C-alpha cells in the first residue's frame, strides 16, 4: 500500500489486517523461527489493549506536563555544550544524547549506563544482512537481546519487591497483564519500548539538520513566527518519516484499492509514501513549517497501533526546533547524510 487513503483504511481495520507475532509480525519478512520477540505492537486485541494500557499512563498528556521543564533544560544544556565553527557529529552529540536521556528517565534506568539503551535499540532494528550492521546474524542479535533482558530483569526484580513507582519497569512488573511475561515476550516488550522511545525521535532530530539546510527560509519563518514551532515538529516527522513501513497479515479475503487480497497474504503499508501523497500533501517533497495539514501525517501510524509515545516525541522535537530557531543558529552539513 503506497497511497494515503489505502494505508489509512488498513490501519483502522485491525479486524481484517492482523499484527500478530504468530502470523509473522510487522516487518516485511516474517520473524525468523526461533527468534520471535512478541510484544504489544505485534498483537491484536484484547492482548494488545491490556499491554498498551499498562505503559500508556507515563506518556499521557497529564504526565508529560511534568517533563516540560526537564526537556527544555536538557535540550538547552546539550546545545550549550556544542562546539561552534567546528565539524562535529550532530547525531551523536544531540539526537542520541537527548533521546537516551529521556528514555533513561522513563525507565528510571541507571544514568551511567544509558548508552546501553542506544546500543540495544540499534541491535533490535539492525538489518543483519547489511555490511555496516551492528550485528550480522539473528543468533548474534538474540545474544545481545538476552544481555539486555538480563540487565532489565535485575531492575525488574528490584522493583517488583518494592512499592509501585511511576516508571516503565515498575509499571510492567506490577501490572496484571505483563507481570508474568515469558522470556521472549519480556525481550520483545523491553526492546519495543527502547526502540519506540529512541530510534524514531533520534532520526527526526537528525533530519532537522538536512531540512533546515535545504530550506533555510523555513528556519527564518520560525524565527519570525515562533507559533509555527509545534507545526514544524509535525512537518519534520512527515517529511522524514522515521518509520518507513509496517506490515499486516490479512485474516480474510478482502479487496482494497482495486486489488484482491487473500487471507494469509502480507500487506505492507509504506508510510514514507503516504506522507508524500500529493493528493493529501501538495508539493509534498518540500519541507514546509506552515503546512496546513502537517498533523495528518502517518509517521506515527494510526488507529489502535498509533505510537503510544507520539506526544512525547512531538514535545522533544518542538523543544529542539524552538532552541535552534531562538539561538539564531545556522547548521551546515559537512557531508552527505
């Protein structure tokens, strides 16, 4: 599926289009046998509903208000520490640092070890066939994911023996729906939360450098009208589309977009294409901070599987955009992304 309306229809019809791990999951290729990592993004209701409900409160708007000052202070501190008029790695110094700090806060994860969260995120999503992948086989990936599980199991055991606290590990450990996860579900669930809280926001933060370099007028527009900053956060997600695709499996014969789909067939939703659909986003290739319908993007998915942390990602992006605009900075890439 490459058109916006078709993808929108699939997202809303979870009764026909399944995300279930046992049917192959959410990537184009089925999960390798023996290496499945079920989690709530790879579930259908009612299991999906119960697991998602466990973690949703930490990123609810009422709680995100408690993070506003923290996000603003950390963003300012990270940018204050950057060199001027020198070449440096924006991904490492800004995008990665800001996202793993936020993730460590959500997990109440040992601060000195927070770089492990970035590493495990990279391992979880690596294309093992790529020459520059951080792991090169499913066995190697699984071995690293087991190390992750062992680390988190220690945190889990500490918190299950203590009164509940408002962090993701404690919430999972004390919830009726998730307290008895088997080994694979444990790895899958922790891995999902790490990737969801790290990889996507990191990539959109990185894309800002290219966007503002290619379209410097848009940065000037933000400086002239800061009220556009929240919309700019939506537009960078649309323009960059950090999650390029998701896959579903048809549970019954059906038809969509003039095509017959048989039960058991894979249906792949290309968000990166939907977010460039000229029928929805005129002049779609252009990064436009004043785009009237930027919020309609499908970068966070839609329906019951819409990214549970979308608002947190938007807040982090808007804060970073506001700091860049407010400082009068010019970001100049020194090579191809």
